[in-house]
């Protein structure tokens, strides 16, 4: 349970898709002019990440990894005895991951168009472009590279990564709505001030790293001095003053 909680908060605040890795910046900048639109796109990203990361985990575990096909002849527990032990389909990772993501994005697009036409029109081209959003593919690739052990942890990672992206785009959208009424210098209006605010928010999110990891390791405590350090000089002095007696 503690592992799930740690992964949840770390994926949101420490390994945030936007502020730590700057993934999904195209949609982040283009759809963050209004909070309502940002909420809709953020919810869609949460859904797609929550579904695609565990699905791609199963693909990675049972198809793509070296020896993953051992389950076909019943040697899942002992893959070295399987006839498929030497099969390595990891080169298909990008193709299969993107195919899974595109399928889920198409499903989201159909649902949004059916139940919320206004949101569908406001998102425009950026809703189908979730399929090529690097934050979505990055979630699956990070899951694979970090070797997440169980499907439950993969589901947790996908959901929490989506929440992190959701918080980022909603926060910048709220700031951009308020900043319209501010006296921003002309050269910084638009994307200029948005990039500056994003950088400052990224610095702020970096502060969560010490809170979740406990900060730097404490230096080792100094060893207690023994009385040997005070006795040793006295013994050496006594040896020097003792006359040497040689017996015939």
C-alpha cells in the first residue's frame, strides 16, 4: 500500500509530465487559454493515460519482452524452458503502444462528441492530437523503462501521471485568464510570459522532491573517541625514557 501511495504522489509532484519532463507542451500551451477548455482536455488525458498505461503493461509483459511469449506453451514461470525463450519483440514497442493510444483516443473523441458537443468544438484539432501527445506515449515508455512490476502499479502510474498533467494545464489556464488584466510588457505578452510562468512553476514543483524522498542523506555520526588516543602518547613516552638492558 505504501508503494502505491509513494508512486501516486511522486508521479504528480516530482515526476510531473509537464514540469519535470516538459512533455505535452503543444497542447499545454495551445489549450490553456480558458480553464473550462483546459479541464476538458485534462480529463481526456487522465482517461487515456489511465487506460493505455496498464494495457501497454500487459503488452510489454506478455508479448514484447524477451521470452514474454513463454506463456504460449505453459512455461510462464520458467521461460528459459520455453520454445519461445529467444523471441524478442521489443522493437515493436512504439508501434503497439501508439496503436493502443490511438484506439483509446478515438474512443474518447466519440464520447466527447456525443455527450459534450461544445467541449468537442472548443478542443478542436487538439482532441484527436492526443494520440500523438508525447505525454501519453511518455507514460507508457516510462512504465516500460522503470520496469513497473504489477498491473496495479501501472494503473496507479497512468492515473497519477494524468492528474499531474491535468493540474499543470488547469493551473496555467487559471493564471493566463487572470494575467489578461495585468500590465505585461509588450515583448512578453502571449507565449513569452507563459513560458516564464511555466518555468517558475517547474521550479516550485521541484521543491516537492525533498519532501517525498526525505531530502539528502544525513551525514554519518562521528565515531566516539576512546581513551586509547590519550593513552597512546603516554605509552610511547615511557618507552623512550626506559633504558635498554642487554643481558650477556
